[in-house]
């Protein structure tokens, strides 16, 4: 791309990037991921071409993840070894997922690709979101304490000689043969819906047996590696708008620091509450636009005003997902802060 | 309770560094965009290196910012014990 193809920045657009950057950073500092699903379509609504929006989002994601991971590492929450093992195959998953996307786009066009992405959002986020919500509700009611799931206990009990690895911070000893596919799935999802953490974090919790605190912190290591690789890939095509990326980073580093601090004030189930809330609202948002893409593919008929309404509604739900997550985090932080001060 | 020492000097130093980064980026945005969108040689590394430099300067500033406001982690939290 040539520089004149990039947008002129207006004050309203700058304010939007700063605010969404801050809220996205707050959520990612707390649950390990978040923000991309609003930032990418948000930038596109400012007139930024899709590929530049994706590239610029990735370019803010890896430095944000770096700062968040460093902060939470200082609190003893990051399992670097687990993060790097997961990131190794996540990169492969991203590469494979990008290939699938390309095949779908060439076979069914842009609407087919959008439909695939939206269906992936709805199916994955509904299933995983409900699972996390059920667990969070049990913990919040005081009927249970955060422990190892039955599946994770089974995974930990499988001894495969030569493949067993102990993850010190996560306090988990598992075969690497379980970790690598999980990393691959995280990357695959990241290349499809831009938020791999929605699989990576629940996977580390329910399949490997890491706590929500360690899983959400370790996800930041994976996000850093994937964001760095993705930025380089897009920079090789000249697609990164560094101004957009650094403006988002301006707000998001305030948020990611606050989100990371917040994890030390709240009970672990709050991380799951935020994650489930964000995932389920985003699932509703993407479900709203499925009929639009079906209509564009000629599979059903829909009036133009209805399509516009559904698209606007979808974006509003995306924003709501982030804002709801941020409210829960700030509320929990304030309560925890008051309790800590007595 | 002992009075908390607030890191004013590191806050100001990192704030100046962060402001310089952003000031230079936007004062020379035409030149920056021309160089950063080149796809030959080592130019594609420019966005990556810039993002890392900004994360150092602005990351330090935002950390001290919350600390000066008195928003600090409760304790170095231990990872959750299972079972």
C-alpha cells in the first residue's frame, strides 16, 4: 500500500481509538485477551481498509501483551514455559487457519468468508462461554472452590514416557502431546475470529488444569508471540498503519496495567465471570449478522433496512461486551480495594 | 501505616520519553508512513521495533501513573493452588 491510501486522522476517530484501546487493554490485562473484536470493525467503520485494520490491531496487540505479561509475571502468575510451548503450535494453527480462510474466500467470496467467521464465533463462544459461565456461577455461589476439572485430572493422569513436562507456575505435569494441539487450536481460532484466548484460556483451565489466574496471565505470552509474528507478516506487505497502532496502544497500556493490578484484588471466579460475559455477548453480536451474510449469499431474502439494522445492532453488542467486561472488572477492583484497606 | 513513597521522578522521566515518542511520530507522520509502508530491505522491521520502543517508554509511564495515584497490586499474588 502507498501512504496516501491510509486515512487522515480526525479527532473523533482518535478519541474512539483511545477509549476502545483503554477498555480493550483493561479486559486483556484481566482475562488475557479482548479488544480485537471491537477494534478491527471499529477501525473499518472509520474508513480503514480491512487488511490495514487487522495489521494495525496486531501491531498494538503484541506490545500490549508484552507489558501485561511482564506485569503479571511480577505477580508470579505467568507460566512462561507453558506460554511458549502453546505459542509454538499456535503459530502453525494461525498459518493453517489463514489458509482455510483464503480457500473459503476464493470459493464463496467475501460473504461466505464472513459467514464462516460469524458461525465460528457463535458456535465456539456459545459452547465455551456457557461452560465458563456455569463454572463461574458455581464458584460465585460458594458451592465449590476453584479446583481441577475431571477432564484435567484425566489428562494429568496420562503418562506418556518422554513427553511429560512439569509447568512450575501452573503446578501442572502433563504430556506435551496435550499442550501442543491446544496451542494449535488457539492459533486456529485467532486466525478466524482474532481472539485465540477464548479457546486458549479455557483450554489451559479445563483441559490442562491451570488456575484461571495463571491461564489468563499465560495467554498474554501466547498473544505476544502470535501478535509479533502476525505484525511481521503484514509489515512485509506494507499494511501496518503505525499511527493507528500506537494510538490504540496509548490507551491500552493504561488499561492493561489496571487490569493486571485488578487480578490481585479479586477472587478467581471473577476472571471467569468476565470471560463468560464477554464471550456470550459477542456470540449474540455475531449471531445477529448471520442472516445478513446468508442473504448476501442468496440463501434467504432480507430487506436492506433490516440488514443495516442487524449490522448496527451487532456492532452495538460488540461494544456492550467490552463495556460490560470493563464494568465488572472495575466494580470488582473497587470492592477488592476497599476490602483490602479494611 | 507508613507513608507511601510515590515515584514522581520515574513518572516524569518516562512521561517525557513517551511524549517524545508520540510527538515525533505525529510531527513527522508523512515521512514515517512513507518509510514504514516500504516492503524492501529491513523496512518491514520498523513497525515492530517502534512498537517495542513505545511499549518500553509508555509501558513504564502507565505503570508509574497508577502507582502515583496509589493504585498498586495488593500483594505479589501467588498462583492458585489446585484442589
